[in-house]
């Protein structure tokens, strides 16, 4: 699969790529090829095995690793590809994505001459999380005189059954000029005496003036065949049902959103304060040395604290008297929790007691908890009971941040609603590490619990930045600690003042040694370890670092500043600047298979040069390119 993607990505005759697949064998290789292909041209994927029965069939048929369907969705989003759910949608999505339009959002305006089809389209748009594009009052007032008297311009642009070619054209022209609208769907329902071919011809003639995606739905069969041909000849996607047309625009919107995710290349460590990675590794090694894989609650919180994740102060009590002493020192009210490596859900075995207010209650609760847990789980190993202060975040929301290890994609970060009903609520958004602030924010927004993080039932909006920082810290843990297998930080209580991890469960395991950095990740992080400050022999400092997608503007200015001769020798062309596709290709690279470095002075923002190496498809060889400003005097340099 990866080799085919590499070929199609560089094939000039291939304009878009459609894939049917059941599973993969090498996640890193697949993601590398898929990201490179999706950066060059639209990629649409139809994956079988979405349900357990299909999973088993795909595994039996192909012998590849199928993995979790949610994780596969996350991988495709991060790679910049679009996933469809049916064979019918596969080629229609490719046809739409190959058009010259590039949307900037998911607001779809629906123009229709029939109320029923328009409402069906609006319903399906809401179902797949699109928004209806609406005209402003001023825009509607300007359009109203151009439409029949029965036309309505509220949610839908219903031009009424009396609308003809000029009315459809006027409506499309008004919508195309509206900056708050990202796409247009024109629906035509055949009417007695109406000329659907003329309407199609009017839309086809105006298509060159439309600067956003334009899709059509000509309902009917033989009577609208000629109209569909007119639209197809004008390269306007046309569909038989409103739902299919709305779904096609949803694929276009998803493609744009996923392309934004593709542009993200986070480093393994964020810009936050440096974590105690060595201390965390020593803790994990000590647990594995004891032939244990499940960390206790205190060990789990110590690991989180090493990466500066806020946690509640927790102390283990091994007797009732010790519990009284600890609770008195911490101050009431306190919470008591059973401490056992064999119990994942403490509440299910009466292993959690909250709001304990007195020393007597601490003693009685301790004894009752030990007795109840021993009765319900007689084989469980019980270390004692942990004591911690109750959170004072009265209006806090409970969320959960987790880590799962998927075959074949490796570690995946999950976010969703937390608390004791986490399995019942089943709110889980997933993202492949590493994360940056943009990816962390998008991960939060994809969860259902995100709706409660704003102003909610009188409570102030939660501190989203605090949640983002916890996600960034978890990403750091995943990158730097390959031994991590599972992690549940549940609940995390978040309010307007911040976020606090109240409980955590972490599972670790031995990992095979590897000479390659971050070999356990499906996506290689930005190689910040290759950044270095170098000295010129004649004086002065410059920075050499790997190219980043944010360098696109600087690279464009660098190319413009090259001499015509230098540009010709490099590109065998008289171009004055790089086309957008080539600029993206040079700045968004897969650091696992190619490398490009940028050299620039330490203080000024201008670039001096760029060095790139890329693999060839024919064997173990690489192409090598070095660009340098000829206006600079050549001076010796010392790489240190």
C-alpha cells in the first residue's frame, strides 16, 4: 500500500486517489506515505471492517491488522485524507475534491424550488455536523426583488416552484458573494411546464464566476437526464438525492479541516516548563523491576506530577489509625479510596467514600471499605486506603484524559466526559500523538462534553487553556515514555480557575530497545533535537534547524531573492516564485524519510540557505539539493 501511494503521489497523470482497504501491516510506513500523498492531491479512503463482524472478516481475508475503527478515523484525519462510509460515496467524493474550489468552512447554503427536498437536505446537514449558510438581512433584502413573490429567504433559500433560470442564477450569484457562506447546493425538483434543462444551462454558464464549491441535485430520472449531462459537462458535481449532495459537501469540508491537521508537526516536548523525564523513567523501571505493570494511585500521580500535571495530594494509609492521622493533617473534608492494582473501577466495589468530615467517620469508613472490598473481590491485592482532600471546585465539570495502545497505530490519546458513568456516556474523541495547542483544542472540540465547558447552567466557562496544557503534558508522556500502555486520568475536575487530576490509573510494560527515536509512534515528531546554533569562522552566529510548515512564507521570500540563474538551475524553470503545491511539498515533509534544513542568522529573520535530501522510489538512494544566496560572501563555518 505505501509503495503504491508513493507512486501515485508523484504521478503527474493522477489527480486524486481513491483507496479501498481492510487493514495495514506497518503503521509508520503507511502514515508516512499517506501524509505525503494527501499533501500532494486529494485522497479518499473506504475502509471495511467498521463493526466487529466486518473486522473479523477483514482479518481473515487479508491477514492484516485491522485495529480500532475510531483510531483509524483519527489516523486518517491527521494524515489529511477523507474517509467515506460507502462505495457509492467513494468516487463522488473524489470527483468533488478534484474540483478547483477549496472551501474554508462547513457552512452550506441550500437553494431549492421545493420545500420538502430542501428540508431533507437541511436535516442531513445537521446530522453530519454541517451548518446552514444564511444570507444576512441586507443580502436577503437585495435578493428578494429578483425572486418570485412566494420565495422565502430564512434558513433555506426557497426560490419557490415558479423559479426559472434567471431566479436560480440570481440566487447563486448572491450566495457566491456572501463571505459568511462556504458552499452552495442548488436543488431542482421537476415541475409541470418548467424547463429543468434551461435552469441547468444557466447554472453551467455562471459557474466560472462562482468562487466556492457549487453542487447540484437534479431530482428525477429520465426527465432530467439532459440537465445532468449539461452540469457534468461544466464539471459541476450533480447528484440524484439531497442527502448524497450534502454528504459530498461534507467530504469537501472534512478535507479542508483534515488538511489543517496535516500541517501540524509538533515536537515531542511542548514549550511548557521542562518535565522530569529521567525521574519518570526511573519510576517506571522500578515498577517493572518488581514484575508489576499496574501503577498504584500514588505512583500514577507521581508520574503525572513529573510532567507538571496538577494532581490532588494523596497519602496511603495502611491502618485505620494511620488514616485518622493523615486526614487530620490534610484537613477535612477528605475522600477515601481503596488502593489495589487489581481494581480499575473503585466505585464498583464500594471502594470510594467522599466528603468524610470527622476523624470518627474516617476510622469507620476505612474499616467498612476494607471489609466490603475484600468480600466483593476476595482475590484482589489491597495495599490500603488512600486519603486526599476533597476538591473545592464546586462548579467543576468532570472530564477524562486517557491513553490506549492500538494495533497497529500504537499509542492514541483520548478525551471525553469523565466520572463514574464514563462507559455509559461513551464520549471519546481520539488523536494520535504528538499534540500541539491547535491539535489539543480540536480534540476537545470533537468531544460531546465540550458543550458543557462554556457557560453552563449558571457556571462560568471552564478554563480550556488548562485542559489544553494537560493534553500537551500527556502527549509529552506518550512521546518520552514508550513503556506506557494504558492511562486513565479520571476524573479531571475543571472550572474557571483551572484543572485538577483527582484519580489516575496507569499500565506500563517492557518495550523492545530501538536505536530510532520515537519508534513507538505512528507519526514522527518534529526533530527539534537537530536544531543547533553554529559559529562562523569569521564571526557571527546562525541557526540550522529542520524545515517546518510555518517556514512557507520565508521560503517563498528566499526563492524570490535568488538570482534568475540560481532559480533556473534549481527548478529548470523561469518561475519567479514557488507555486502553492510546490511550496507545501518543500515545507511539509516526513522527517522519517526525508530531511530539509534551513540556515538563518541568529537574530535577523531572513534565510541564508536551504539543504534538502529526499529518497528516490527506485532504490536505497536520495536526491540532494543545496540552495544558497549568491549575494552572500562564502565564509568558513564550524558546525560545532
